[in-house]
């Protein structure tokens, strides 16, 4: 969110200085792991769809400006009970927003996407405006474009305090003190640590991503195997991607992780972490083995209702806090960056779906 906001602010001609505790595209937060799903028929709420329709051309613009491939459109499958939250939600979003989509029954899924095993009562919907983003590349590209447009970005610089008053905002960092007229805090899992006085309702959750070997890599190539989300028993969710390495696919569990501290989260992946992913692959996918090619840890920063927060605290004039992706925010980063530029430079109101 910080890198994409810096890009959009710099593009508007603002004088921007940014601070990054690590380096753009790092693996310590929520924006790594090679792929992140982009989808438009949003099951969570149709209210998100206009944001995604704006995010799509912005990602393409960043691709063009950076000369880097960031977004691959594959289509996206939502699979689960016909009356479940996922399929019903995707259909509602698609129909209300007149999105291109295709309902698929079990017979059609077996013919088109035999990699999936459907249980009795399962159906699917293909969201045609879906695919995946490359998060590390995207963050690095946005940071580089911001710098090319005049922003000053200071990597390996930790912000330790933000102090606001009527005369401006002071930022204390590991490399000295800086003053600004306006400050945007996009600290992800570290938001509550940096601004504990706000009492934001945020929790940090440890998540594991795993890459499982496949028997026939060609059948899991992006042109043959769309990204997918699957609703399983108990209203829980699993997700996955086509192969980007020619040997494995990435599969993950959405939520169900343990609470964590971003400074001490266990980044080692053990057999217990992989049990749910392996069980899911064995039961619901064909041609996916239990062999783990790679596994990594990331963090979700969650709100109770999983909506994003963009708030300007009353006691901190000049400060805006953008945080809490709740595990589904990366695809919105480009449009949220644009919204932050509009908010900060023009005082333009935010969409109602974003908590303020």
C-alpha cells in the first residue's frame, strides 16, 4: 500500500518521501510469495467491484511504465456448494455488476478443468476477469516508478514514532527526524506497534503458503489452470494458482492461522503447518502430489469484519492510516494508492466500503 501510494502521489506532482523498514518487495509482511490472486466478481461484497474495475487498468499502467509483467489473466474459479458463501457471493457480484462469468456444473468442470475433484453438490463459477499478480515485482516496480517521478525513498529505515500537531507531523526514524505536512502510515502488521494510542481493532495472523509438486506441469500451466478459491466444509476456504515454475502449484489456507507478533513470528514451516494443504490436495485435486517444493510464511493483518481501514485520527492532524488487508487486499493496492492521493491532495471522500 505504501509503495503504490507513493507512485500515485508522485504521479500527481506531490513531493514524496517514503520510509521502508526493509527493502521494497521484501518477504517479512503480507506482499510476497510470488503470486496473489486478482479477481473481479468479488464474493465478499458487490461494493468492492468498482474498486477492482479501476485497479485493473492501474496495474496495466504500472506494467507499461515499468516494463515489467505484473498481471497474468487466467480466469478464476470459485468452487463450492451452490448455496455456500463463495459461489452465491460470486454470482451476486457478477450479476449486479454485469461481469463476464460462467456457471459450471460438475460435468462441465470434469471436461474443462479435470484437475479439480468436485464433491456431490459442488458447482463452480468462472470469473473471466481474474488472474494473478506478482507481488514482489509489483511493489518494487511501484517504488521504482515513484522514485523516477521524483519521490525520495529511504530503504532499511525504520520509523519509530509519528508525532502530529497543528504545525505539521514529525517522523522519528532510525536515520533521523523528518518533518512533513501530511503523513500516510501504511505499516501493515506493524501498525498497532507504531501507533498503539489509536487502539485500532487489528490482529496479526500467521499464514503458510506451500508449493506442491505436480505430475504433469503442462496441465497446470496458466492457460489451462485458472486461479481458484474453494469453499470446503464448515465455510472454510482454500486457494491456489497455476504453475509459475514448471514443476509445482501454490496452495494455501485462507485464515485459520495463529495470532502472531510481526517481530517474532515463526517463519519456519513444519509438517504440522502443511497438513491441511496436503489433505486438501489429496482430496480435492488430481495430479498434485504431497511433495513440498517450497513453503513460506506471511502475515494477515485483520479487522473484525475484514474490511480495509483508511482513517484520519482526530487527535493526529495531518496523519492518515491505511492498514488491515485482512488477507484479501493486495489486488486493491493500486486503486487504494490512487484513493490515498485523491484523499490527501484533494480531500476527496473514500468509498463507503472502506472503514474510515
